C-alpha cells in the first residue's frame, strides 16, 4: 500500500466519523494536538515500540483528516502528497 492508498483508506475508515464529530478545521487541529501530546508522553515515558507506533499512526491519520477537511470544504484537491514528495524526494 502506498501513501496515497493509505490516505484514501483512512478517509474511508474515518471520514464519516470526522465529518460528524470534527466538522471544523479547528476541531481537527485540536484533535491532532492531542495526538502529538500522546506521542510526546509515550516518548518521554519510554513506552514500548508498539505504543510509539500507535501514537505515530494517530498523528498521521489526524494530519490526513485535516487534509481531507480542506479538500471537502474548499472544493479542490490539495496537492499534499505531491508537496511531500517534492520536499523529501520520494514517490507519490
């Protein structure tokens, strides 16, 4: 599964939930902030690798939730993955 497929998979899994409970960009940003806090705590407390993996996955999923909200509300495709690929030199 590549990054684009993963992002679309997360939209399928969480899109309805996010639309219902996180309708605004600000709510999604706050939700992302909570995930970053969880990740920082897991790193600080030196939790096992599995806990860190889950915390990182939550951060990624919530970043994608913000991207999805921008695409839906502003009605255009945000070139998020293309910009990441350009910055870090990887495939889309």
